[in-house]
């Protein structure tokens, strides 16, 4: 199936496209809310500015896909592969990304408010100025992630890996750091409210 066939079928009322192969397809600016693309191959596909609100993308392959300004709010991306995907300014509010791979993904200025990112792999991801307020990141891997200017207020970062993460001018107010190793992390220029507890003891906010 190619992009034109999918769009024609969707407009005719079909929404179930599980396991479909759309490698490198051009689906920019398409309107596909609620579509079922579970297990689909969308590697290197262009979905920039598309409307995929509430879409089912469980275990979908979106490796190196272009999702610039794409609306994925409330979408299901459990176990999806978004390695090296372009998600700049994407709308990911209330999205379910449980155990998804976002390794080296570009999430600059993305909106991830109240998203479920538990167990997600964000190692090496670019999250500069992203909004993760209220997100659930328990058990996530943020090794080497760039969180410069990001808003992590009221997030759950319990049991996360933050080794070599860049936290510069990051909003860390009211973050849950339970069982997080903060050794060698420079928090001097971060916004921190209250106290930060970790395996290494208690760091008073200054």
C-alpha cells in the first residue's frame, strides 16, 4: 500500500491499517486522527504537520521519521521505535510512550505535558526547551540527553538514569527524584524548589 491508497481508504471510512508498510512515504499535512497503524513500518516517512491525534501506533517503526509539528496528542505509542526521529515542536500531550525508544530523537520545543514516558529510552535525545510538565518518566533512560531550558516541573523522575545529562536552566521544581543518582550533575543553574532527595543523600535547593 502506498500513501495515496491509504488516504483514499481512510477517507472512505477505513481506519485499520495494522502492519502496513509505508517506508519513506510522504504523508505530510495529512488528516488521520484515530487511525490504527499498530505495527506499521513508517521508517523515514514524512509526517510533518500531520494530524494523528489519538492514533494507535503501538510497536510502529518510526525510525528517522519526520514528525515536525505533528499532532500526536493522546496517541498510543507503546513500544514504538522513534530512534533518531525529528519531533521538533511536535504535540505529544498526554501521549502514551511506555517503553518506546526515542534514542537520539530531536524533541526540541516539543510539547510532552502529562505524557507517559515511563521506561522510555531517551538516551542522547535533544530535549532543549521541551515542555515535560507533569510527565511520568519513572524508569526512563535519559543518559546524555540535552535538557537545556526544558520544563520538567512536577514530573516523576523516580528511578531514572540521568548520567551525563545536560541540565542547564532546566525547570526542576517539585520533581520526584526518588532513587536517582545525581552524582556529577551540575544543577547550579536549574530552577529547583524544595529539596532533592537521592541515593547520595539530600541536596538543599539554593
